[in-house]
C-alpha cells in the first residue's frame, strides 16, 4: 500500500518537487478550511513561525505533525491522507545532487537541479554560452571558471556566509554536475521535453581556440546530435534577427505535470536566483515563447546553421 501511495505521489519526480507539491497541498487545504496561519498555530499549539516555515518549504514536517494538520483540515483516514504521507516521506530524502553542496555549488543552483529532476518540460535560452544541458564535458570545464570565478563566496547566487570549496573546486564541481544532470535526464523512462534557444554568437565563438582547437567543433557536433533526439528542440537566433528577448540573459524555465507552478532560474553577472510561480515567471515564459516564435530559426534551419559553423571550424 505504501509503495502504491508513493507511486501515486509521483516519487520519481524527486524530493524537491515532492516538497513543493506537499506544501502546495497543505496551503490549499488550510485555505479551504477557512483558517489563517495564526489560527492553525493556535489550534495545534505551535508557533506561527513554524506554520510559516512549513508552508514556505523551509522546514520539514514529521509524520505526527502532518497527520495533526490533516485532521485539523478535516482529513482523517483515506487515500488522500496516505498519498500525502507518502509525499512527505519522499520529500525528506536527499537528492543525488546534494553531494555537490560540499564543493560550494550555490544552494539556488542545486535547488534548480532538484526541480529539473522532476520537470516535464525544460526551456532554456542563452546568449553567451551553450546551455548547460547541451555542453560536452570539455566545453563545461572550459567555461566553468567564468561562471564560477571565485569560489563559493563569488559563484552564481552564492551565499557569502556558506562554507565550501575554492574557485577551482567549484568550477570542477559545476562541470561534473552539468554532465551528471544530462546523464540522469533519461533515467526511469521519463525524459522531459526540452527546448533550447541559442544566440548565434554562442555557436560562432570558438571556445578553446588557444588550447584545444577541436573543442568547439566537438561541441557543435554534440548540439547537432541532441537536436536529432525525440523530444528535444534546439533553435538558433541568427544575427540578422537583431535585438531579441534572449539578450536579457540566460534563463531556464521548468514546467511540471500536476498542480505545480512553473519555476524560473536566472543567471547573470550579479548572481543567480530561483523564482517559483507568480508574475515574473509568467513574464519570462511569455518572452521565451516570443523568442521561439518570433526570432529563432526553425529546427531544420537551426541545425543547418550549426553544421555550417562546425564546418567553418574544421569540424
């Protein structure tokens, strides 16, 4: 019975998505019961801060506390309770990406990876680098120091108070994480659909020219191979299309099966951040749709441009 409930809860989506789904359910149940966070805290003899932390996904919840909340909301026994208990059990597990925390990879980046592990659709746009899920190991190692120049206290979205490794360790960890993320996407027979949009500058810039002339041609061949996969769409915005929404900077949009808002991950020189639902996410999703429909080449034309760039580099 527990295994069936776990499957119904979508255990293969990973603990970050599990926790987000659980939090969403608890918030909906509280609102449907007509109670405020303060009233829930008073009835359960908790602090209001505890309820806020639970509903914000900042604090795990024991089975005893979860069942107390569900009883307060009018749920005693039954399939829904079993499903939420199973959801909570899955949400408490460590994700495979957690081990990269020791190398100082920023918390927001790891949280994004956790959401990515349970996504049904991944949309990425990049105006300077090949999107991370499309990088070869050599390309990832070459660009990681630029994305992680000073260690955990200067990396994308890093917390200055956090401990961790140095810049070299962090760059190597990001490259390894990039590789492992791509390898794990196809696990369990539930590979997400993916749409990747690149500025033409990405495929024209010869990364590794001074040290490894074959690096960029190999990367472009990887792009072409990925574009040929079912469920993967690789698009290029040519120089001739002028200014376009992708020039705002790198973005990753994650969408899910089930009642979970889209998640937005932004990277830039000032750091990185994760946004869960709301107007900013909708704005970037609209910009991404405009980028694909109004600026990028179609799949066949994009592939031809990638192959042309590779040929020009001797690849």
